[in-house]
């Protein structure tokens, strides 16, 4: 499938840029939110097919934003992947227990990112290998 829309929720500009650039090279379209509140609104407006969610965000954190998305009929079935800098091994379990579909650790490994995204959306429009 071509041009699938991914919402990136990330308050750190460098991390945001990395995700945007890599996903763009693969041929996915992206929209960006810099807070949990913005993510909830944007999900309603843009209907992304996948969400990459930072956990530590200003205001509403990623776990609360996930809850909001799950509570809305428009986004209740949308896969949401936690992207977190937490280093503890319990954090993966914590994220999955919170209801995230998957978990990516920062710094993001582009191969892992790609295989994770492809598992939900199929290959991006360009099929470019990085
Ligand atoms: Mn953050």
C-alpha cells in the first residue's frame, strides 16, 4: 500500500526529525503532534493508520493520550507504538500492559522502526532500503 499516514507524537525536535525523515524516505506520509493533547485532536482530524507515541510529553503523557485514543471510536482500533527512552527492561512490559501494540526503544534503530511499521502497514510507497 502506498502513502499510508503515520502520526508521530514527539516533543523533542531531533527525534521528531529523525522519524519524519526516515518514514518519508520509506514513502509513508506523516503528521506530527508535540503533545498528548495535540495527538488526540490530530488523530480525530487526520485519521492516521498508525501512531508512534513518545511517552514523556509535556502535559498529557503518552499513556494518557493512548487511553484517549482508545476511547474514541475513530481511533480505538488504530495501532499505537510506544517510542520511549526509558532504559529499564520492565518498561517494555509496562508499555504493553498500558495497551500499546508495540514498543520501540530510543535511540530508534531504523531497521527496527521499519520492520515494526511494515508489520502494520506493509511496505512504504518507495520501498527504499536504508
Ligand atoms: Mn518526550
